[in-house]
């Protein structure tokens, strides 16, 4: 998932015009509006969309909760997660932000999305712990999920849009 999949919209709010980030395409956004969970966050200052400044970005807690709930639901079902859990046997499996420069090396705390506890090669139900230090937008761009998690997140967002209005 690349940051090119994140759309930046300029919307009018009570405080004036704001740049917001979302995965929702403009057709759905104009047709149905932006559901609160579909807004990744917003920028506190006007921005140039080619130069996203993390210090100006505030993440939307509703989206962050939606993101972590989606990961908690779906990550243990993926083959890569299950293989990793079996190899590890006991400990924690970390969900690493794919934007990190070296996912197999030292990963900065801001690029760890969350973790699941593993015992006897299987994940412990309800053990997912979100990392409160994870940054949705860093100097390496917007967060990136692996393909399966990204597809699941998008499908959940689209189902929310289909059931709205």
C-alpha cells in the first residue's frame, strides 16, 4: 500500500478550509460524504500535497481505532501471520509498518503498528496490543500495511459506505 493511495481533500469546516487524508475515492466522497472512520487525519496548516509535513498532521482517533480493530480481526487469519506464529512458538508477533526502511532490522517504535501474543505457535485470542507510538504519517510517508491487511481494511471501509445512507 503506497501513500499514493491516500487521497488529500480540501474541505470546508467550521474552522475554515482544511486538508484531510482518506482512502475513499472522490466519487464516493462526493456522493456520500466522508464517514468519520474514513478520515485518516487532517493537517493543521495548509499543505502542498507533494510535501506532507508530519508535524502538521493530526491523526483521527476514530480511524486509528478502526485500523487497530481491523488488524486485530484479520491479521491472525493471514498465512504469513500463521507461519510466523508457528515458527516463533512463544512470544510476540509484531505488525510492522511496511514503510520502515529495514523491516528485518532495527525498526523504530513509530513503525510498529501493534503486536499479538503467541503461545505454542498460536495467537492468543484478544491479545492484540496497539502501539500508541505508531505514527500514521512520518517523514517516510503515510503508514503502509501488507497487501492482505490493506485489502481487508479497504473492504471494511467500502462495506461501511454501502450500508450508509
